[in-house]
């Protein structure tokens, strides 16, 4: 494998001056509605006028003769619900009551949100903000962004954005898309806009808008949100057909859609992702598809995912996929990954396993540095072999200076490489497992 073709996070290995990361083996560095239902749901409400109809709501009819207005009564009922000690009961009652309230009650709900009589939980706040944003979207969205409780800010913004997009997607996009340019909201705003707009029946204007977005992370999030909700509502096969139908005139957009579809399929249904790969991985938009599938699959079944990768055509793409996938597996289950690799190398090492050796050697370095040195020495690329030997030797020298020096004096490393191994570490000595 040519070191120059590797992506930087995979090629660089340990940071020289960060020994704790070195001992932790930093292999890879780049790798909203809340729905609740009670066990005994309340009976369906009796047929009546639509929430925005002119006929009086139950709150109107129940206003007291002592001067209490319907708004007062709505506020009192909501406060009573919020004081219920059962979280499930609060969610059920709010879910039943809020859709029946006309828009004229929005100011009362807003006051409860802005000055809650009791601490509001995530579920209550989500439902109240959704109602508020349905009737006063600009006020609700701005409050969610600027004044909502910090621990619930993301959920509040998502609720407001989604509700606004449901009632007026064009206005929501115009007002809120600039928010997607900020680091804090570049994931939430695209996701909320797509979720809300999709409820209108997945209109063609939605995908036209997504495809018109400038290249960048916000567009990636919009594509991802659309694909996930489309798979959930229309199924994987329908989404694959949609992806394949996109015009080749915008190859960059189509490639992004293919990758996001592959990622979603891999997370939701690995077999569906594999089936799609059989027809697309070697096509014009199949770049990186195997790696995307394997990175998700390997967490659930490492041996199966790597065996699948071993059947791919030889080349840089397979090498990179094998390395990244094994590293991902080791991140979540180090011992299982090490045991599997040991079982694969008892009688030698097959060519397709070569890309794993740098990762394997680094993993072994904290527990068995001499064995790690042996495996590092089998790396085919001269440049990468020396790099990994330096990294492993530094760990070894940190843990057992005398043993490492014995090896270093007899090693084939250049004088410059030996100096790198001996560079001091300016950090408090961590334990080997720490």
C-alpha cells in the first residue's frame, strides 16, 4: 500500500506529543419529535369542528361566569396538566389538548413557555413549542434559538423549525436557512425543514430545493434527513429507485445522494445496502460505498463485514475499506477485533489483510510491544513500515525503556528514525491501560 494515497487521519498514526492519545491508540479521528404513548390511551375525542374552525372550542364553552376568559381557562388547564406527576400522563394530555386549541390561544401558551410555572421537561417543551410555532412561527423559532433552556435548545429549535415548515415551508426556508450556516444549527435546521416539508406529501418542490442547495455540510444534512424519512415512509426500494433516477447532469449531487442512501440503508438494513452495492458499487456512483456499508456493519458483525470486503476487487478502495472498517470495529470492541485478527494470521497473512497491519500493530503496542514490533515489521510499504515502527517503539520505550533500547540498538531504523523514537514526552506518565 502506498502511504501517500492514504487519507491523513489513517496515515499519520499517533500524534508525537500526545502520549495519552498514543496509548489509547487513536486509530481514526474522522470516522425530532419525541413520541410517547401510554399503555391505556385515552379514548378518541368526539367528532367536532377542526381546530381552526370558527365554532367555539371546549375551552370557549367552559369559561366561567365569574369573568374568566377562554384564554385564562386554557392557561389554567395547561398548568394543571403540567403539574401532573406522571410524565406519560402529561405527554398524553398535552398531545390530546394542544391540537384542539385555536391559534388565538398561542399567546397564552407562549407565556407558559417563556415563564413556566414549573420546570418543563423535554417532552412538554417539545409539544408546547410545536403548538406555538404552528400559530406564531417566527416568535417561537426565535425564542427557541435565543432563549430556550440550554439543555433543551437543540430539541426546541428542531420542534419550532419542523412545525413552521409543516404549515409554510417556503416562508420557513426563507427565514431559517441562514441559521443553517452557523456551526450550532447546521444539522438541526436542515433536518427540521426537511421533516416538516415532507409532511405535505413529499412534494417535488422539496427535492428540487435540496438539489439547489450549495455544496456543503448543510446540504449533506438535508439529503440525509430526506433519505431517512423517505425510507421510513416509502421503503428502501422506493428510495433506491429515486436515487437512481436523478439526472447525471449534476454528478456531484447524485454522488452525495448515493452515499447518503448507502449510509442510511447500512444503518437500517445492512442486507438492503449489500444488495444495492451489488448493482452500484462498481458503477460511476459507487465510490466509497463498500466502506460506508462495512463501517456500519462491522460494529454489529465484524467477521461478516470483513469477509464481505475480502471478496471485493483488489485495489486502493478495498485496502482503505478494510483498514477503516477494522479500526472502527476495534474502537467499539477492541478485544474482539484483536482476537479475530490473531485467528486470521496463525498460518501467515493473506494479502487482503495487509492494510490492517498498521492498525493491528498500534493496538498491540500498549499490551505487547515486542509483538507489535514484529507485526509492524511485516508492513509491505517501506515508508509506512518505518512510521509505524517509530510509533510502536515510542510506546515501548515509554513503558519499558531498557527493553526498547535493546531492540533499538539492533534495529534497522535509520539514525533519524531512532532519534524520533527517543524524543522526550512532555506529559505526566499515564498507566498502560489509562
